[in-house]
């Protein structure tokens, strides 16, 4: 143990003894009686302690308590104001959220077409175009296509009668029936074997059925058209 | 609020005394004491029966004082306060002359003010506020042995300071 460490230990013992916090007081008392240096140090510590206790007491200003009360009131008011502001902010946020939701759901977007000006002007009669019926269009086209093919029908055959029964027959069924008939009939020579085979192999189904039938009729020569018309009438009559 | 007022009335002097010895400035001491009681007011609901009230109070005061001392212009404030004290309590103009004036009280105050904060708080709590080692250890959140050594070093530094600037007191 160095001298400095020893000095610190002595100082610590003397200090604790002065404060009444040293367990072996009798040992210290005996040591202080024997060691004049330690005794002097102890007395100096006593004087310092007494001197510190004798220092003038600081006194608080007269408005110390008032300042504390004011500050507490201020803090309470601030807290209340913050709480109130929090409530208002929450309410505003709620309102804003509701408005946004309403705007996004109910108000039309830029892509939504604006109402017709006629509605705004208060006109009572507004002509609304009839909805497009695809079946009607297809039927009309089919009629036109077949009419093109049948326009040169031989006299004595009523085209009106043929078309009257044509409305309810799908083009696929019609064409396949004619193809079947032509395949089994003796008219192969009229149509030609390759023509009949092609005709029979064509599907005439789906979206292309009508256009296929139209193209087929358009390829027929006059003799073939006569044969086709005859068979068409038979098919429609059977149907 | 009345109970809290009674509490402040009872403890304001010990707290201000502690803060004053820690900062050596009456204005700072009042500010720190005020902050201490405000913090205490906020912490009253969280106080538990097993917490000694004075220990909690001085723990708050000590933290507030240390924060203050760590604050800006710590050194300037201390010097300024010492100069004010010098001007008020002695006719000497500067610190050196003030030390030479052999004003024991001022010399003692200066010696305490120049102690490191950890020594000074232990000495103040012991000498001015009369806490025992165990209580000081609780306030400073350190072992009793540390309190004992810090107190001894504080006293020894004060003693050397006084011996250096004039041993009339000793």
C-alpha cells in the first residue's frame, strides 16, 4: 500500500468517525490519541464541518410558493388545452376521413361522364336509343347473305316461304343440313365432289358461322346456287 | 393542492439549501428548487409507501441540480456567482483578493464550490441536510462505501484548500 493510499484510508476513517458512521470507534479513538497528525486532521475536519454548518442560511424569496402555484396552474392549463386540442384534432381527423370517404365513394371521378346537358336544362322528353339486340343483327345478316344467294332462285319457288321458316334455324344447323343433304343426294355432280366435301368439312360454328356460310354461297356458280336453294328449301321445310 | 402547499412549506428550506450549496447561486437554487417541487408534484401519484419521501425529494433535487450544472455556461455561471458573492460579502474585487481576505466563510464556500460535483453533493447532503450515509447512498444511487470515500475526499480537498489559502480557520 502506497503512502497516498494509506493517507486516503486514514482520511476515510477519520471522516466516518466524525460522522459517527465508523463501526470500530474505540479503535479510532485509541489511534487518534497515539497519532498527533491524525488527531490534528480530525480537529481540522471538525472545524470544517462546523464552519459549513455556520454558513449563513439561504432564504427563499417571498414569492417562491406563489411561483410554484403559478407554474402548476400553468401546467394544468396547458395539459387541459392539449387534451382539448387533442379532442378537436381527433374530431377534425374523423370529419376529414369521413369527407374523404364520401368524396371517393359518392362524388364521381374525372372519368365519370357528366350528366347530359339536356337533363340539366329540364327537358322532359329525352329519346333513348333502343338497346342493340345482337340476335336481331345476326338474323338480318343471315337473311341478307342467304338472300344474296337465293336471289337468283328459279321461278316457281317461293323465297318468302323459305325465309319465313328460316328465322328460327341457326346458321350452323342450316348449312350442315344442306351439306349433309348434298352429300347424300344425287346432286354431287351439280356441286362437284370436292365442293361438297369442302362444304361438309366446314364447321359453320361459332362467330364465323355466318361469314363462312356467306363466303360459301358467294363461291357457288349459278347451277350450284340453284341446287343449294332447292336443298335449302327442303331443309327448312323439314325443320 | 393544500396538502402539496404544506409539503412545499415544510421542505422548501432544506431543498433550497441543498441547491444553493450545489450551485453557489441563490437564483439558480430557487429555479432548481422550483423545478424539484414541480417534478415532485408530477411524481406524487407514483410514490410508493416504501419510498422514503425525503430520499425521493432529494433525489429529484440532486438530478435537477446536476442537470443544471451540466448546462450551458456552467463555468461562467459559477465564476459569476462567486464574483457576486465576493462583491456582496467582501470588499475585495477579484477571486484571488477575495481568497486573500481571509474571510473564512467565503473561503469555505469557495472551497466547496470548487469540489467535483460527486464530492460536493455528498458533503452538502451530509453537512447541510444531515442525512446519514445510508440515506445519502439511496439519494445518490451508490453504495455506502462510495459515500464514505467521497465524503472523506471532499473533506480532505476542502482542508487542503483552506490550508493553501490561509489556515486561520483551521
